[in-house]
């Protein structure tokens, strides 16, 4: 495997960028030649952002798993594809070569076939970070089933909503998952999610924690038993389904500013080529490098840079089951030392939390194998950037600050390690094929600089191969969410700055989406969950700066009992009840950090909550609350300020 399209210097970046924007069809067509196609495409690109309709490599036929597995077998069959480090450092790690992974994916693809899964079926995957999760994902792709991975932290209710939305017919799960000192009962959560569900035919349960589970006759089967049946059938190879380039590969749910999470749909060929290309270029991947992405496969980062990007490149992907602070805050560093990791890709929130433990946990671990560091998911503050640079990279490793989204499938704006310059806190340059612009609230392009910077809402003017194609079951929602705000542009929901060198700095969301520890959470979603609690009349949720999480969740709640008290007990207990409700409805990741009981919310005469004011209060910026005269009742603001936490 070689990467002839790997950019080697700054001039080559500028040239590739220019070519990619001037003639995207030629640019991406040439890169696509390097993949394995059953049939070549008829047309590289056809698009409009009006509908939107975005089609890459139409007429092409392929299977992504042939590109991630089969094509590496002859030359790299014995190269590790996945190295897996368990939660408990005492437990044996696992190394799975390309040959072995291919075999396991074929075996499990046959399990899916035996259980009646067909091309186009939606399969929900709710598992911990074990190799079987990657195997399940790839087995779905092998037979053309659409996977929908749900992060292990989501509640039964969240799963039920997603199953319903995707009309999923199969579930793959585990008895439980180990995460730090916790043992999460995944199957029990699935059982709760399935109460009243009518679409699920079968649940395949992989053994991990040996937690007691109830197995329902006729519905639930054990992964291991099903594999034995495949062995008894003597099946070692499953022909990959021939997929159209534009066939959906997966659905991944993500939060928006309104209502329930939406199912972002990615296609097969465009997604494959884009994640591969960005993997190889941003991280300057060299064959046999050990690539450690600390994300969970339940999020887009895990899909693109634990599974599809690295495997399509014949890379070695290190998958870690646990958390950075278990059994102690030196865990990442001990893993890097143990496996001689070359590239570490993690989130600012993890860096900030580890910084808090000082330098002690790093001592005694040899980090000299590291060549490249990366961050993703949220803006990185300069203090964390410098700590990462000095204490982890020893000032020898370029840090790539990669900005992208679930909807973009792969990295959009980032420096390329050692090729284009990095800058603390700046994502810097767009990837080839990515054309970002800044617009003002009316949609006019910002061209004026103020103090050397342009400031605006970040939009993209033309499609890149991994653009989301739709939101599952509701194309109109995709259109209105991303393509209507500004005419003929994809709107990211982020604000950004641009300097005279053409570098971008992402300043954060400009819509009602929070980014808590790098996880996207809609304020409306949290409010809906809080409002489910009996006694809550109304609530408003905003973000506020949080030292470790980046953003914390601040909830203003009107409760029927005075000052948040009722017959159940004190306001503290009511607070706990509300947290419990949010955990049940969404999951623990959406629990508010602060709950303030209020008598009223600042509303305009038309009844709209003025979040700007609440945000200022939550941020402690009481002096800059601004004009409150348009409020129905300006006095509520004084009361809220007095009670602010
Ligand atoms: O606000 C941006 C922030 O995360 C959002 C996307 O979240 P999600 O779809 O969950 O995907 C996260 C992993 C790709 C963006 O709209 N974000 C992501 N990366 C960065 C970032 N903000 C600043 N800098 C980044 N590098």
C-alpha cells in the first residue's frame, strides 16, 4: 500500500488545494482511481445545494470492506489492523491482523445473513469499545446493511427514539461494557428500549462483562453461539455485497438546535475516499505507524478515524476500551509507551482533565515514539495546547487541530502535520476540496477585516465527497437545517475568525447547540427532558464556560413548588430528581451542571425566551446583560441575577 496522493510539502498543499477547488471532478476522480471498484463511476460529481442533492461517483460499484480489508490481504495480511487495549491493564491486550480481521468480519457477516439481515436493513449497534464493535460495523457494511451505532452512554429512551426513527430491525449489543471502575449493563438498557418496540426481529448479544442478562426466547441470541453455527457451516468467506457509490453506509444520530437528534446519513464511496484522504494527509500516516484515536466508535470520530480511515489505508488502529483516568491518570501515557504509539488523536477535554493531575502521571512513561498529536471536537485553549505540546509532544510533534462535524464525515479544516504550519487555537487551513467562507447574519460574505481578522458564520460553498446526503427519513429536515439559512451554502452552525493568511479559528457554535466535553447536545433536547419531570413548568438551558468540559450546562427551571421544593423534599432532592430524569430521557452526558430555580424566565412580549440574557447570567457577565426593556417583565432578570449560582 502506498499513498501517491499524500501531500509532502507546503507547495504541494497549495497546488492540491487550487486544483481541488478549480476542478473537483478531476481532483477526486484521480484519487478515486487508487481504490478497488467493482465497476468504475460514470460521473464524479453532480450536485445542487437547493434540494440538496449531492452525488459523487455515480454509477460506481464497490464495497467499502473490500477496500478496508480484502485489498490488503496479499501484501499486508499479517500486519496488525486493530490493536485492542482493555479497560483493565491486567487483562491481556489483543492484536488482530488484517487476515484475522477479514476472517472475523466474514464470519460475523454470515451470522447476520443467517439471522435474516439483508442489504438496506438498519442495524443498531450498542456496544462497548471492544474489537467486536468494529467487526459488527464492518460486517454490516460487508452485506450492505446500514449501521447505526449508538454511544454506550445513551439511555433506553434515546435508543428507543433512534430505533423508531431508523425503523431498525436488528440490534447488536453486549451483555455489558467496562468503562473505568464502572460496568455498564448494555443489554439491560436495550431490554428497556425494546419495551413496546415492534420493529426489532433479533438482538445479537456479545459476551464481555458476564453480567447476568435476560435472553428472550425467539428474539435474543448469543454472538458466540452464532459464530459456532457459522463454523459448523464451514463458511470462511462471505462475498461482499456490490453497493452503489451513493448507497447509504451508515446513519449516525447527532443533536441539532431543535427537537430530537437527527440521523445523519453518509454514503459509501464519497465517505470512504474522503476519510481515507484526510487520514493519510492530516496525520501524514506512514505504513506501520500505530495510530491511537481515543474517541468512541459511538461518535463520528471513531467511525472515521478508528475504523474506516485507518483500515482503508492499511493502517494499524489502536482501540482502547477504557477511560484516561483509570486505573490512574497515567493510562494514556502507559498505553503510548506499551505499544510505541506514533500518532495520538484526542479531545481538548481529555487534555484539560489530564493537565489537572500535574506532571506526575506522565513520569516513568516513554513517549518518544510519538511523532504527531491531534485534537478534535471543540476549540482548544492555548494553555492546553502548550501543555500538550511541551509535556506530551516534547515540542517535537506537530499538533493538528482538526475541525469537522458528524455531518462533514471527515476533517474539514486543519493543519497537515509538519506540512502546513499550525497555530495554537487555530484549525488553520481547509483541506483540499473544502471551500469555507464567512458570512454575516444576512448571508453576505464577510470581506472586511477588523483588527486583522474577519469574523462570521462559517459556511461551505461546494460539496466535498463526505458531505452528509440526507437526514434519515426526512430530507426536508436536512435541507432546512443546513442548506436554507444561507442561500446555496452549507451552514455549519459554527462561528469563525479568518486572518490575512487565510487561516481559520473556530470560535464555537452560534446556534443552540452545546459542546460538552466534545459531545454535541441540543439545548432544546435537554429542556424537553427537564420538562418531562413532574412539577417542572418550564425550563431554559444555556451553556457556560467550564474549565474541563469546555462548556457546562446551566438550567433555569420554573418549578411548581416554591423555590424548587415540593412534598418529595428539599430543593436539593428536586435537583437530583431532575438530574435523574435527564439521565433517563437522554443519558448521563446531558445532565445539567447547575440548576437554578426561578420564578420566571426573561421573555419578549411575543413569548420568546431571551437566551442571550440567560447566557450572560450563566457566564457571570452580569454587567453586560444589556437592554432588558423589550422584555415582558424586566424584573425577572433581577430575581434571576440574585439567585445565580
Ligand atoms: O462546534 C464544532 C465543534 O464540534 C462540532 C461538531 O460536533 P460533532 O458533530 O459531535 O463532531 C465532533 C467531532 C468531529 C462543530 O460544529 N468542533 C469540532 N472540532 C473542532 C470544533 N470546534 C473547534 N475546533 C475544533 N477542532
